[in-house]
């Protein structure tokens, strides 16, 4: 055993075990809320405990080497104890948002976070063990033996992780995919990951400051009587045929049907995954010419609007903006750090919190607010809505969709649509408060659809050329306030017209009265439609930006 555990590696293992035991109360508390101790759960709870303990040991073995190891261990003992205190006391998550907040904290805010309990905990679990490590950590004499020992222990960790996880593979798949908030409490691995992500994002931002400009001829077409306030909701995994506004038999849109909206019934997505569709819908490139690499190095619709004086705010309750909002104000609502509407997960409705203050601070500006939903993200659709929205029963309560009946899958998915209906209606109600001061509008479109067992397919991300319509036929809904430049009656004739994500670039510019030659033919659609001449321009539509062949 002594040959396997050299003095330094033994110290590394002990430090990692110490941090796992003293710094992960929040993780295990949230984990046990999901999997309460019982005869059925005990083996899985034990398995997860061993798995993440071994992962923690492996993490420290990988980062701690040579003479720098004791300094790194001391640093982690202190930072992990601080992270544990704030997670345990305030249920915050040390994610990229929190790291950004820490970076921008002033002296007064910092002093307001200090108290006696913090210092006691920091001393017992951070400073004191860090001092012991710095004073008594063994010196490395034989680098070769140290490396051999490290590799042996790493192999033992990996073997142990495999042994304890393979019998519970289904449980791990569900936990890792569906309980991201709980995993975010893992200390110190998650805040280490967040720190690296934060640094990478800032480096990427610096690298992408030089972009290919687009629509440089864009200009505001007329003097404004009122500023625009538009909320664009980017949905997730919603398919058009599950909206009762489009004729679905179940009443999935009871709230929106009471609002004066237009639901476009014939809209196609740019891709079948979030990573493809979201950057594509904001790009000047149409679907056939789009590539993520090209789009990343080009300005998008938000850049053009920002250049023309529009204030942009992107709030995200999904993964991220996929590079779209890199140069705009971005707020992450995927964690309780920002989102006050979190239970088993953070809800889309929480993205409306604090918007009044933001709008007030930009009262003399045009404003575009983008809300990126969690929506119907699968496969555990039943987690996408609060219990109060489980109207259609029985609902599938598993991520193994093939183990559920078709009715159960449909019900769970439709309940999530029902929650989106509620959320969109609340967005409209929010905008109505500003209808006298601004030209208000809401635009909603999903990023892509979802297969729910049709043709034996589930979920999404099928290659576009062979993707079924369930993955590409998406909902799109528009509401307009009383002072907006267009009215609902002008838009209704387009309700069943073939549209796509390719139209969004020009539609956004049009909404803010920004004109460019790029969008001349797209603008002409609405102008001719207002004069009931839609058919006369139908033959020219494919030449417009983004319209399909």
C-alpha cells in the first residue's frame, strides 16, 4: 500500500476527501430531496456518494503536481470552505454569473457579506487545514515514483467509479441530464468549471471583437413618436401541432386564446437543435448558406439593432445564447442566483423579474428583450412545468420514453406546452403595462420541434435533410400593442403563409423601423399585404433574404 500511496499523493487524497466531507452539505441535501433515503434508493445514494468522492480525488490528483501542489491544495481548502458557506447559508450556486458578480463587487458590498460565522467556518475548514498543508506537506524527492503512484491511484478511482455506476446507469443518466442545479452544488469541481468557463467566455469575447459587419446601410426610417419595446421569446423544443391555436384538439392555449394574437401555422425552423437554430435565426445567412463558424464571425440582427441605438437585453433560462448575445448584456436565469422562481428547476416565468427596473433605466431608448426559455426540453417533459400545470393525465414521469405509453408521453409534453402558454400570456400582460408609453410587441418562436415516437423517433437533432416535420414545424406567435406600426389585421393574412426562421433577421429590423436593402423584399411582403396585394408579390418572395427555395 505504501508503494501505491506516496507521501504527497496520500496528502492529496486526504485533502480531497476532507473537502468532499466538509464542503458538500448543499449537494447532498439537494440530492437527498430528489432521492429520499429508502430501501429502494439506498444503494443508488451510496453509489453516487462513492462516485463523486472518487471523481473529487481524481480531480485533485490531476491538478496537483510537484512543489506547487501544496499551494494549490491550500488555495482550494480556503476557496472551497468559502463556497460551502455561501451555498449552505444562501443556497447560491458559484456559477459564471456569481463569479462575474464577485469580480464586480465593490468594497461596501464585500463588507456586507462578512460575519462571525463566516470567519469561524473559514478558519476551521479553510485557513487552519491550509496552514497545516503548507507547513507539513511532504517534499517530492522522486518524481518518477510520484507519477507512477498518481497514475495507479487514478486508475483505481476510475475502476471504482465504473464499478459503482454501471449497475445504476439509468439512474445516473436521469440524474446527470435532468438535475443540473443539484450537480452545480458539487464543491469544488463545479465552481472550478465555472471559473474556466468564465475565463474562456471573456477570452472569446476579446477574440471576436473584430467581426464581418452586415447591413451597414441600415438606418432608422422615420422620426419616432414613441420608442419601441419588443420582447422576443425564443422557445425550446415546441412543435406547432401541439398548440390549440393551430387546431390541436387539446386545449393547450387557454390563456393565449384570450389575447389578441396571431399564431402562424406554417413556420419552419432553421435547424433541429438549439446550437444550430438559435444562431441561425439571428443570422443574415439563410438556412441553406448557414454554418455556425461563419455566423460566429459575422454580426447578427442584434448587432445591427444595437448599432442603430436599440438597447438589447438577453435573459437565458436555457443553456446559453450559442454566441448570439456575446456582445450584448447577458443574464443567466438558469440558477437561483438570478431566478427567484426556482423549485425543482428554475422556471421561465422568473425571467420577468426585475424587468421594470431595467426598462425604467432605459426609458429614452428603443428596447429589445430576448427571453430564452427552457420550454419543453426533453426527455423528462414533466419537469418542465410546475405541478399546478399537470392538467393532462396520466403523464410520463420518466426519461425512458419507450417505457411510457404514447398517451403518457403526449400528456407530459402537452402540459409543458400549457406552461409556455401561461408564460407567453404573462409576457403580454407585462407589455400591456407599457402600451401607453411605447410601441409594444411580443414575438415568440421555438428553436425546433420534437419527435414523440412518430416513426419510432424521439427527441430531436436529426439531420435536417431527413428530419421529420415534427422536428422542423414550429410555432410562431405575435402580439402587437395599440401604438405599434403594424396591427393584427395587417398580419392575419400571413397566418398560413410559408415562413421560416430566415425571416427573423428582417422582421426584427422592421419592428424597430430600421431599413436596409438586405430586407427590401421581405418588407414588401407586409406592405403589399396591407393593401391586400400579397398574391402579386408571391412569385418574388424566394429572392428575399432568408426565404426558402
